[in-house]
C-alpha cells in the first residue's frame, strides 16, 4: 500500500477511490487504515454484496462521478499497470479535447517492459480479435485494466445501467460508449477512444487464468452489442455500499 500513499501524497489533483467488493478477508480493514492515513486523497467504499469486477468498477465510477471530476477511470489494485501511467493518460486526454477515453494497451515494443505469460498473450490476442469483430473497431487490447475517461454525459450514460456481461464488460463498455456517442451525433467509439501503449505492465504472481472465464467471456461477446443498445442512456444507482 506504500505506493498508493506515495502517489496520493505527490498528486494534489488526483484522488483515489478503492472498492471493496464485499470481501470476507482483511481487505476492508486494510483499506480503512489507508483511508484514515490519507483522508484528503484516498476514499473507499465497501459493497454490501460481491458484484464481480464489472459491478465493482461501475460502483466506483458512479461514486467518483458524483464529486464532479474532470476525469474518471479505473486501475487494477495489484498495480500490474504502475500508477505513473495515470499522468500519461491525463496528458493524452488534455492534448485531444475531442476524446472521451484512453485505454491502455499491453504491446511489447522496444523500450517497453511488458511481462506477460505466453498463454495470456495468445489467448488475449484471440479474444481481442473476436472483440474487434463484434465492435467493428481495430481495438488491440480491450481487457487491459487501465482506462481513463473524460467525465461527462457519454461516460455517465455508458455506466448508467449494470453491465450484463460479467467477463467481457470492458467490451460492453466500449460498445455503450459508441452507442451513446451515436445518439449525440455520428461519433463511433473509434472516434471517441484511443489506445495508449503502456510503458510497463507486469503479470502479477498469483493471478490465474481460468479456462471457464475465457469461455464465458467469449460467449458474452455474442450479446454485447444487443445489450449495449438496450441499456444505453439508462440511469440506475450503484450497488448498495458503505463508506470506509
């Protein structure tokens, strides 16, 4: 947790919001201590029941949006993507006001440190190709857990209703952004969001690739576009939570 403390102390214009997804271990106690140590920069909420990553991300984003930020996004707490990437994401959105979002891409290039197992890489390429066909976008890495958005009506609409897909919600999110954007004019998701190649990403030890999860994610793709159209613009409250 020291990296979060250091980042919060050095980033006066950035706030961190942690979501405890109804854990049954010591996560809540650890987060509560962290919040009390840096109360002006770090907040936390605890969901009343486990919602999965899709529900936890949505709850956190909606709570963050209530404070009327300029940007809002999410990052995996294991810091596979380092916190230093946040400033690059912000700079990209500030440089291009027409954009709504920036998503990380784990591309192994000269000068980058992308430590990813071969199995994850090749399964990820298969999934990304399928996601590109569903979205009709040349997206490279839908599943990277680092994304930042410009707070506004399109993002609020995209997170308005619970995600129907538990495993492929990142793809559903992009589809919703495209649908919300088309409602405001001819702006497909490809003109709203860009991918930014990460300078560093490390596969965290202990993280497992469950075959059934990949299979379910593949099945979810078949429903993403239909579900996004159905839910676009719906506004429902986040799951029940308490402040830490």
